[in-house]
């Protein structure tokens, strides 16, 4: 920084200059040593009371003095001195100056024209050496001044770097120009400046450039989280489903359920969450894995029914589907004829007679052949004969009561003729009366001569009871859709997606139970013809409704959150094994499972599925299942009881045809402890052909 004094003609300096210049004016006559000097008549502003200097002087001619002064070399005490504004002492006292240099000092012509002729007088330099030291007292600001230079009637403060002004009292804000050369932040301070950096950066040795600080080099920067360095910062990363706690420096689970992401039920889990839909209510997870959608068939079954047919298997309790009572004034004999179709090997077609302890007959099916149980005069008999008729084709069956005999015909061919000792119509209160029930008996099954499973998945049409005298059955069937049969049917059990059946089965391999040697085995196969992609095929349920094991169809992968049609085997609500399946191809598929204490096998159409657990995790799951097997379990087919939706991966009812075999025994749904009335045990409608 540079400083300097005012013009030599300013202030006090003017008086001094004019006082000195009076000796430089050419004298009118030779001057003696005692000659006094008077001010120049053109010098303005001099106080007449100011003493005038007198004395002797050594004088040179102007030309000689000029020659002497011009021989001195010009000196430059500061960098780029020649480019700065003129300075009187530097330009014209220490060195001999020309008029142009004097003009640089005064910066105007009048002062220059006044000064320069007098400057060329030899007496000028003589009197400039007697001026007082202008740096005393010290005129410069000490903090900002390097040195003070005494000048002719003036002073010059040489400023330290970072200061400016006449007395070096003004700080220079270096940050105003190109940010002081700093890379990021410039801090001005008196006489200097410092460079700084933003958070996450540090200053390099050049004190101007900033470089990124790698915070991840600190071992505890993120604790247990993954540290990722960023420019000027860093971030702590946790696995998906976790968030970083800055105070504890740990990854904490994000409870996504608080964000209301699921339409129905949400279950939070470490690092994730799952949404569940009420499968029993007919909905499943949508593709977004958060909302629910209806479970709709992807394969259509021809479930059309005939209003001229009567379905005998509607009442699972074994009670009759039709009850008739005939009264006659005259003795009458029984005549019955109807068309019949079934795949069911066992069940009751109809009962005719009085009450349990009187005369009656029961026409049934056992082993696929007709069986007649009858009781006359307190004596009961059972007889069976004729061809196997449970092949699914329509057969015409007739029963005719003749005098002292009964004749049973199949397709007009007599297959049984039994002698009897009495009449089925009994006289009561002056009338001959007969009770007739279809699809069941009016008393308990144990009171039959030979107990039989009364439930019969069969269909009857074209019936003629007592020569067509009764027409109420047809009218009843027309208005009740559930009493009607499928128009076309095949083998299998049909699950309409609205119910289940369950059995009490034992899975221990010794008569002493599981405690004897710890051996147990669960083997099951299911031949399925599904209509939908979601539903429970088989499940084992404890007495407190815990789902110990389940096999189901599902159209999503719960852990990977992928939409994919799968067969899933789970213990409790944990998927153990999965296998992909083309549910909607309209084909029959074979699902096989084998679960023992040594491992789990799931196969679909002969291809084994993949395990979802590590060996250690699988061992834990099998141990859990073994614990359940130590108590009675109920085997559910086609669905689950009313349990929380989180009890198993799937809670929806199965829809489609299915035949199940457990531990090498085919499950007859007529033998279940319970079966929903809409499930057909031995008949399944065909699949409608796909449109071309």
C-alpha cells in the first residue's frame, strides 16, 4: 500500500516554499552576505508579521547548478514507482526533475507554472534541508505502517501489506477482490485475511485451497452402519427397512405399519413389513403388495345346474333332503322309480316305511353296488346285489312292492327280489300311511341294521313316487338352487371357494404315539384343478387354532415381494419351501409333500421345490412342528377356520377340483368330521373350453 503528502503548495508548506523561493529569485543587483530577502511580490497570503530569514549563501549560476543536479541518477525506492502519482521530494528534491515530472506532482498547470521557474533557481535546494522532521511526532497509524519517511515539508507513511490511506489507518478488504484467492471462504481481518473451508473440508498447506475430509476414516463415524463419504460430508447407510440413529449410532428398524401402507392388516418385521388381506373374505394382495383385490377365477368351470335334478348330498349331517308322507284310505303298495348318477361309492338313496321300530326299508349304496336294508316284524336283514353303478352314468332304478316280496331293478333288470312278511303302508288312525325320505333316514345311523355313511354325493332325476301322485318335490327343487345337480360332472371333489372340510387324523407312526420313539411323518398328495391362484389346499390346526402346517396356492412371494404363482409349504406363518406352478393353464397338477423330523420335500408335477430356510432355521421349524404333533391336530382341506390373517401365508378358501391323499389314504369328504354343504364330495364340474 502507498501513502503520500499533499501538494507542496497546500497548507503550511506554501509559506515555507515561498519563504525559501525568495532566495531563488534573481536579485536585482549583486547580493552581499548581509543582504536581506523580501518575499516575492506575487506570493500571496504571507503574513507580514512572520519573520523573514536572513543569512549568507553560497550561490552558483543557474546553469552550473542545473548541470550539477542533472548528473544525479534517479532513484526508485518502491516497486513500480514510475507508475505512481508524482511525489515532490522523490521527483524534484532527491532527483532533478523536468517540468513534466513537476506537473505529475501538482497535477495542474497553474501550480506547476509557478513552481518550476523558481525550482530552477540555484537557491532552492539550499533552504530545503533546514525543514523539521515531519515524522516527529509520529503521524502514521502504527499497526498499519511499516516506516515513516520524512519529506520536504511533508511525510510519507509506507503501509504494511493489507493497509492503505495517508496514515495507513485503513484496512484493505482483500476478500473483495476474487475472494482473496480463497477456494471457499475468505475471512478479512485488520491488515490481512484468512482462508477458510466449509464443514466437511479442510485447508490444504497452501492456505487457500480446500479439500474434502474423509469422515469415514474415523472408526466410529457411523457405528454399526455403513459409512459413505461425500464431498464435504458423509452419510451413514443402513439396510432397507432400517434408519440410522445419530445419537446411538445404530441402525433401527423402520415401523412401516405406522405409515399406513397396508390397506388391511400390516405386520412389521425387522427391516421389512408384510401386508395381509382377509382371504376368507375373498380378497388377496394386489400387485403393489399393499392393497387388496378380489380373488377372481382364472379358469372357468361349467357349474350350470339342472332344475329337473335333485342333489342328494346337500345335507352333510345325513338328514334327508326330501321328506314325504303318504296317506291312503285303502291298502297301497310302494312303487318308486328314478334315474340316478353318482361317483360316490356309499350313501343312502331313500327310506320308506314307518318309524325306527316298525316296518321299513332303506335302499343304499355300498362299495358302488346297491344294498337293501329292511325290517319286517322286528326282524332286520341286509342284502346286496347287482352291478357297480357309481361310474357317473345315469342308471334307472326301480323298487316295487309286490305281494309278500320286494323287487329291485337296475335299467329294467331285476337285481334283487326279497321275500317280506308284511306291508310298508301301516294302518294308523283309520288310514294307511307311509313315510318316505330321500338322501337320508329319519333316525340315527346307528339304529340301522348295518351302519352306513348316509351322505351320498349323487343326483336323482325323473323320479316317480307312487305313480307320480306327488308333485311337491319338483316345485321345491325349482326354487332352491342348492338342491339342484350339476348338469355335467366328473370325478373329484369340487370346492366352490366358500368352505372347507376337516378330519381328525393321526400322524404318529407308532400306536404308542410320539412319545415312544419320536417318529412322525406327514405325507400328502393333492391332485388339483384350480380355478383361482390363491387358496389353502391342506392345513394342520391345533386345538387353540394355531396353524402348525399349511400347503397353499399363492400368487406372490412374500419375502421377495414378487408376483408369481406358487405352491407354498409353511410351518406356522413361515414359508419353508416353494415351487412355481402354472395355476391358470386349465390342467390338472400333482402336489406332493413329505415332512419328517429329517427334512421337508415339496414337489409339483414331479419337480422339487426350493427351500426358503437355512439348515439351522429348518431344524428349528421342524422342532416346532414336532411340538404341535404331541397334541391332537385337525386336518383341514380347502380352507382354514376363522383365524387371524397373520396365522399363515394364505387364509383364502380353495376354489376348484381336488382329491387329497394323506399318508397313503384318500380322504373321502363324506367321512369328514365336517364338510361345508356347498362342497361336492365325489363330483366335479368340467372346465369350460377356452375361447378360440
